[in-house]
C-alpha cells in the first residue's frame, strides 16, 4: 500500500496552485478565482504565523467558511504570491521594537513607551504574565490590550537600558 497524504484521510482541502489565482482588487481586497468560482473577498489565516509563516494558510470566504488551505505560498504564480504576501503583511502587521524607553508596572498593567521601526509608540499590556509571548529563540511578540502586536526580533540585540526594562517580564 502506497503512503498517503494526510489530506486523503481528513477533510483538508489544499488549494491547487494551478487552479487558484489570487489578486488584489482596485478596492484593495484580496480576491480568488478558483476554477469557475470567483470570490470577491477572501481572508487569510496563518496556522503557524511564527514558525511557518508562508505555509498552511487557511483561505476563508466573506462568511468565514474555509475554502481551502494554501500548503506553501512558494508554489503559486508570482502574481498570486505577491497578492497573498501583501495581504499577510497587512493582516499580521507588527512594528519591530528597537528600543524600550520606559515600562511602568501599575495596578496590574504595564505601560510601555517604545521606539519601533515605525516611530514612537505608547501602549498598555495586561499583568506581568500576559501579553508577552516567546515565539522562537530570543524573539518576542507583545500584544497590547486592544490587540495590536509588536515584535522584538532578538531581545539580546536591544541596548542595555532596554534590556533592563524588559528582563523582569520575560
């Protein structure tokens, strides 16, 4: 008996890169032509956003129903790939923290003043043990109380002062 793909034993529908054509509409929406069916607006959801950024991406219609899974963005045409990557950059936008200017711990919340690759930011996270997530190696994801994401690519590359502010919380 030949080895079988997991998708043969489950309801996983991998999108065929030859049949699935992604594009960005004039209005800025990600659209999908899948064979004879056109989806005016589709949303992408990464299954593993930090470890497998461009693989296993759920494609959903306007009602949130899954159309299929992108196994690997690299398998798609250059035009589809660019549309997919543009949408992922927008959806998973996270400024990179380059310096921590101040962190105040008050009443179970952390008040941050930081410099990012997109300028100065102030934000608030919940208690010490919430909102700061290790995402591989020395990489951290910080999620504020409104759901905005910030990333520290390698906390050991921060300056000494920034690291002193961060260390009590990691």
